[in-house]
C-alpha cells in the first residue's frame, strides 16, 4: 500500500481544514479517473434535488437537507420556548437515539458543564436540564423523579417526549410512568408535556394531543429520520430552551442555522472544490475501506466532549452498515482515549482508520503555572491548556501517520454551537455521499432512490417487533 499526505484548506477564511493520509491502490491517474467518474455521477443525482418539491424529498427521506429552511418550524420553536421558559424551572428530554442524541451534543457543546449547579440567574433564566427515556432500566428514571419531587421541582418540570412514530417503546414506557406519577401527585399531567412527533394519526402522541392538548406539540417533519433530525424542532427546541446568560434563544437558533446553511452551501459547490468537505471525506472513507481494508473508523474528537462521538456512531453505522458491509465506528476523545485505545491502534491489527476532530480554540483558557523546579514537567510550564491539547493532538496524529495508520483531520475554529452544527451537517452530507459510493441507492443494479438503504433501518424495526413480542409473552406467563 502506498500513501501520501494531502492538506486541503476548506473555506476562504480557513474556517475548516482537512488533513488526510490517502491510501493509493492504483496509479494517480487511474485514481483520479475513478474519483471523478463516481463523484460526478453522485453530484448529478443530488443536483436533481435542487428544484424538487419538499414532498419528493420526503418520499426519498431527504427532507432533512432543507429542515433548516423551515422558518415556520423555527418560529413555532421560538414561541413555545418563550412560553415554557416563563413557566418551568426544569426541562427533561424523553427520547432515544436520534430523538435525544443531538440534544445531548448541544448540551455538552453550548451549555456550562455544571449547568444544573448554577443559579437560575447564572443560567440566564434557563431551566435545569435532564435526560431520560433511552432505556427500560428503571434506576435513572426513579432517581430523577424522586429528586425532582424532593426538591419541589416536579410540578415545575416540563417533559419533552420525542418520537417521530409516537410509539417508541422505551420512550412511551417512560412517558406512561411519568404520567401516572404526575396524576397521583397533582391530578393532571398534560399541561407538563410537550410532544415532538410526526403530525399524523399514526403517532400515538399526536392522537393523545388531539384528544386533549398537551402544553405544546412540535413537528418531526416528514422525510426526516431521527439521526438526521438535529436541525428540526427535535434539536432546536432544546437549544432554545437552554439558552444561557448573555444569550437570547433566537440568537442561538440563528447561530445554529447559519452553521447548517454554510455546510449546505459548501455541499452544493462542485465536488472537487476545496470547500466541499463532504465529498472529500466520503471518498477518503471509501478509499480506506476498499484499498486499505479498514473495518473500523475511530472517531477521535479532540475535546472533552463524548456525545458528538456517540451521535456519529448512530449516524454512520445505522446508515452505512448495510448488505453485510460498511465500516464500524468507535467513538474516542483525545487525549483521554490515548490512555485506552491508542495502543491498540498503533500496536494492534492494522484494521482501523481515524477521523480527528481538532478545535483550534476550545474557549476560555487556563495557563499551566511554572514552578515544578526541574522535576521533568518544564515542557508544559507557561503553556496554555488549549495549546497543550493541540500538542497532544499533533503528537497523536504524527504517530498514526508515521506508523501508516490512515487518518484525516477536520480542523475547526472556536468550539461553539455554530461550528458544531456546521460539522454535524457536513457529516450528514458525508454519509449521504458514502451511501451512494456503496451503491445503497440501487437495487438489483437499478436506481431506486425511494428505497435507498442509507435512510432505512430495517434491523432496528426488527428489534422493536421482537421486543414487543417477547414483552407480550412475559405478560401472558405472569397472568
């Protein structure tokens, strides 16, 4: 295997850069011809969407590409936020998978790590934040409800139950338990519920709201799957609700949408353009899978944030692992994971490729003081924590490159909501291109956009059916 290092600067202001180690299995000329032919055909398919009505995009499960343009949904989020923040002191997201992972990412990136320990004035009027509904394990839910009750917060808590189908088992079970607790304590429950769901009779949540309205209801748009829903009300309501000190909810929403818009504009550039990160990254992934033989991607976010990696695990594996192939994803964060997975990457089987996420500005910084008196710590004395993190990233990347581990770096500027939204949308577009490189948009050699496997999850649906069947059997046995 031959390899080369390429540096691509993406954006006139160098807002995002890619550094990649590319595996070359053929001559450079052959590789260029292969790249051009495949990517040109893929971009032609995506360009056909440019003038397509939203209904067509919804049929193809690609309405998420325009969710940031749904101004009526954004206004609904803002209006409900303004009402809810004035009435509630705590906010609980009830969801699983795509229904809560984007909110968890936003919480880690945009909010104070000790958000709930701050006073309401220090939080800028934002409620305390909690998550539940992603498991049948009762321990966390019971502890949450007991804590809210003991602090006299339960009646001041808004519960946002998120499920596009309105029938997700873990989520609905949690809601039913919360409903019973609220009814026993206060005689009512609907006035503390927001349902974020498909606005269709197929959704149990929608039906319940039709019978007697909740505090609010928000849409999961048609053609927007859970793992692609971050920039619909699924993620935007959380962003607005938790807006902190010296911020305004609408300003935060605008910053998020601007990041998505920038990524969308880049995706519509010609595929060879250095700004079109998604095509470069998708083709690199295809390259390391086809020619290097990688079986896993290590998603190495170089920051003290783990949720972004968890979100990418779902986005990629649920979309790309189809027909018995597709890279597995391992979530890591640097430098924490250098003390666990790094040795296996360097000294273990050569079956991994690495995506680094490098932030040049992690936020308000700290300086490592001097005074170790020559005990071997002088290298870091006087250096900032941010620069030390960069040194750690650079050292790790150099080790991988020298040992022939395929790696690519997405370098972003300041860690904030606009940049993380730009990154997340870029990764969504990358998955869309990678799905077509794997020909997941074809069935028996024929183009079949409406059945594109990138946006399906038949195994997950099978799990839901099997779990329901076993639950019914257990009830019969107990009766």
